[in-house]
C-alpha cells in the first residue's frame, strides 16, 4: 500500500429496514459537500467539473444578444463561481490554472465578439490602463486562499 492511499476493502452489508445501502468502492467518484472526489482523496473529478462548467459557459455566450458586459457577467456567474468554490480546498497545478485561464480568455473574447486569436492584454489589464480587468484564475485562487 502506498503512503497516503487506502486500499479497497469489501463493503460491509449495511441495511436499513432490511434494504441494503448502496456502498462505493474507495476509488469510485462521488459528490460530497459540493466537491467531487474519491475516498482516497483524489479530487481530479472536481477539477474536471470546474473546467467543464467553464467550457459550457464560454460556449453559451459565443453567439449571444447581450451586451459584452452582461455576457461577461453571465460567464462569471456560471463559469467562474464553480472555480471560486473549490479554489482554496482543491489542489490546482500551475498548468491546470493556465488551462483554465485559456478557457476564461476565450469566454471574454466571446463576450466582446472578437476572435480567440486576439491578444489577452485587453482583458487582463486594469481598467485604469484601458483594459477590462477581467478575473483570472490565479487572482481568484489567491483571493480564495487569503
């Protein structure tokens, strides 16, 4: 057995009023307190759920009738909130944060109806410098940790 990981053991026969309770293997993914993970601590499912919610929100605003500001707000409410919820408790690697940032940048560009090949600077610069100062995963991650 590797340190920090538990092995699967046969599930006990648990019953309530004669009905057998569903049991999960330690490696099965389930949702608990809003997070997806396994009994041995693997939270990669939570990270995938966050990425998928961001992709869905990004794609929903691709051809929208909203103003760019409302569209960016819609993305923030659907795509960013899932990350903010998990940011402080789930381990995120630098490459995972960069992948998430790529999805977020594509969403902001969708909101302003510009091609994904445009520069990211306009969306990351502060408003005082002429940018939109859109949230970035690294900033949200840092705020969640503080």
